[in-house]
C-alpha cells in the first residue's frame, strides 16, 4: 500500500466524484426554476417536482451503477485504466452540467412559453448527461474494485 493512502481511499474518491456530479445536477435543474422566480413568475409545483425527482433519480442510478461496477467478475479481463476513465467521465459530466447551466443562464430569455426551457433541459439532460453520469459511476466502481484486488494481492 502506498504511504498516505488508507484502505478506503479509493472508495472515498469515487464517492467524491459522484457527489461532484450530483451537485452539478442540482445547478442544472434548479436554474430554470430560479430563472422563473427572478422574472416574477412562480414555478409550478410540477416543475419543482420534475427537477428534484430528476436529481434524486440521477443519484440513485449513479449509486447503483457504482455498486454494480464494484461487483467482482468471474471472467473477462480487468481494465487497469477503469479508475482514470471514471475520473475523466465524471469531470466531463460535471463540466457539461455546468455548461448547460450557463447556456440556460445566458439563453433563457429566448425560450418562450410555459415549460419550453424545462423541456429543453430535460431532453439534453436525460439523453446526454444522465447516461454519461451512469457510465462515469460504473467506471469509478470498476476502478475501486481493481484497487481493492491489488491491495489484497500485495498483502498476501
């Protein structure tokens, strides 16, 4: 084991990147709701529910993918770069989430009609960002599994 790294270090870093992605999800989903409040409109309760439930769905799917990534496989080669892939996909996902939030912030006045902005956010988020987050969580889980196997192998 490397000096300065505890047994749970790989699990903590995976959880930290999942938390990073989850935090940027909240920014994306609450930006249209906050935008309507600033404009003087009240966001409907269905818009608030869609935003909050989408964030909870993402957390649930990310945690499930991370756990499935950690499950040992009896067959198939291990990918020694899984941890790096998970990190890169997590950072990409967080950057795209913040990019979508910036696009909402600067382009929101051009979307008119009730729910037009929320529909655009939902389409981009569910079709692009959520699958990317799930892949990042899965690869992060695979990386922590490989780290655990290395630690056990060097200890014996």
